[in-house]
C-alpha cells in the first residue's frame, strides 16, 4: 500500500522537475536573446562615442560664432541658438541613455574591463538593489534600449551631415 502512496508523489515531483527545467531553458533562451540585443546596442554606443566628441567640438565652434555676432545679426544668432540647442539635446539624450543601461544577468563575459580599455560607463548604481525582472521584461528593455540608441545615432548622423 505504501508503494501506491509514493507513486503519485514521485510522479508529481518528476512532472514539477521537468516543467521547471523547460521554464529554465525558455528563460535562458530569452536571456541569451536579451544579451544579443544589449551587445548590439552597446556596439552602436561605442561607435557613437567619438562622434559625441565631434559634436562637443561643433558646439564650441557654434558658440564662438554666436558670441562674435552678439548685437549684430539677430537672425544668425537665432539660427545658431537652435543648432546649439539641438546639440545639447543630443548630448542629454546620450547621457540619459547611458544612465539607463540595464545589464543582462549572467553576461559577465561582456562586462569586464581590460587594462587600457576605455571605461565608458560607471558603476555608481551597482550598490543599489538589483531590479528583479523576468527574462521577457529584460528582453523588452534591451530592445527598447537598442531602439533608443538607434534614434540617437540618426540624430547624430543628421547633424554631422549638415556640418
């Protein structure tokens, strides 16, 4: 009689184990995809950083031009103000994007630093509580982050083409 009592319990335990294992595989697949999106976004970010320096130089040049026109040509000053504001908005957008980077769990291989490598993000928020996200949420965040960096890339491209 005891053997019959243990059979349903053992069967339930096996079913639970297999259902959890399937969920783990799905979670791992989603996290791997999130890592892919994250790495693509970070590659775009890395490509844009030198261009951000060029935008800062352009902003300084436009500011100097504006200062030289003080009190002379209000129309030209207004146009320069608009260009400078656009550059500031792009810079602000990049800064906000960088502040909102969410690292994908278990992606330590892409989060290490080599001596001499540029360290283009900070760890100031690492002491904060980790955000508890599902793999699905993590994937959606990474897709959104990539979409946002692509928008920034387009804005930078447009400014540099006008230059």
